[in-house]
C-alpha cells in the first residue's frame, strides 16, 4: 500500500510540474498567435472611423490589390523583400556555416572567432547600427582606397550610390553571428569518429564540410530555410534602426512598409489595411512554404 501511495504522489507532482511549465507558452500561443490571427481576420473587413472600428466589406482588399498594381513603394518593398531573403540564404548562411565549421574543427584562434562573431548579438541593435554607420563611413572607404584604389568621397554609408550595399552588408554581418552558435551546436552532435575516418581516407577540410558535415546538419539548415521563408515579408532590413521612419522607399521592404504604416502618426487607421495585406501575403506563402518543405525532405533523403 505504501508503494502505491508513493507512486500516485510522484505522478501527481510530475503532472503539476508539467502543467506549470506549459501554462506560460500555452498562454502566449493563445494570445499572440490565435488571438492575433483572429483579430487580423476581423480587421480585414473593418475600417477605423471616429475612434472605433466599423464594417467595411471588401474595401480593404480592393485597396491592397490596387496598391499591388499601382504603388511604386509597394513594388520596391516586394522586390527588396525577395532580394534580402535570397542574400541571407545564399551569402549569410554559407558564411555562418563556414565559420561554424572553422570553430568546430578548432583551427587557430577558434575561440577568438567565436567571441568576435557572437559579440554583436550582445549589443542592442540600435547601438550596433550607430557603430556600423561610423565604421562604414570612416573605415571602409580607407580600406577600399588602399586595397583596390576605389575612392569613396562621402563615405560608404552616406554615399547614396553605395548606401543600399551598406544596408546589405550590415544585414549579412548582423545575421551571421546569431545563427553561428546553432550551426555549431548541430556540428557538435557529429561523432568525431566520422571526421577522423574521413581524414584517414584522405578527405580534406572542404570535402568534409560539403560531403559530411552539411548533410549531417541539414535538418538545422532546413529549419532556418523554412523559418526564413515564413518571415520573408516581416523582415524590416534594420531600416528603422538606421533611418527611423525616413528611409528611402527604394530601399524599403514589406516589413518596413508595414512598420512605417503602423508607427507613423495616425497609424491606428492603417491597422485594417496592414492586417488585410498580411493575410493575402500569408495565403501566398503558406502553400509555397509547404511545397518547399516537401522538396527539401526529398533532397534530405537523397543526401543522407
């Protein structure tokens, strides 16, 4: 009888512990996912008038389709959103994987690289952008002039001809360090015997990276790929931290366009428009994301 009571007490304590842990994430999911999305559906058919929301039929959808067809700012934002996503995918991800592999193999100064690459993540993004602006306007022109003979008179960031490139470089640099530790963590799960066997067979570091490490950490790469696709239209490209609400529309993304509509004076009137636009973009991205997920699953089966 004593053993049975003890077992029941342990089971009850375990249940209390599990429920306690799940309360906060469940509450967060209900409020910020279910509640937010239900509110977005409701807002899509309303407009803000005289301090309250009133029915608006399909007018918000007509406005969104009209802007998609005629608004130059929306065209710039869509184009830049895709450019930023593919730059992150084709440049930032390989850089992060390469440096993670460098640290994983414990090459010279690997601890120093680990600290330096992750250090920017410890600073606030606003502080980081201010430091980057100073660096881009003073250090980069000197380097370009001395190494390549390119004379940038007004600074890499301040020069309108190179400002977009400065934004893109900042996006790559800021994003590489945050994902590096996750790729490194995935590589740490690879048995040392696998890479040692490859070295015995004469495989160099590049061969190990491409044919052994990347296939073994592919689930992690796939996760970032899918998450990046899901956040394609929410990335504001750090423009708000660089320029506030006054960034050049030519450099804007959909994420920045939405942020500007909500943050500017009278932004409450734009909630319904932004909710409608977001629903249409989500309807476009959901099937694309699911298709890409299936294609990557098949690719993973081939390389495994």
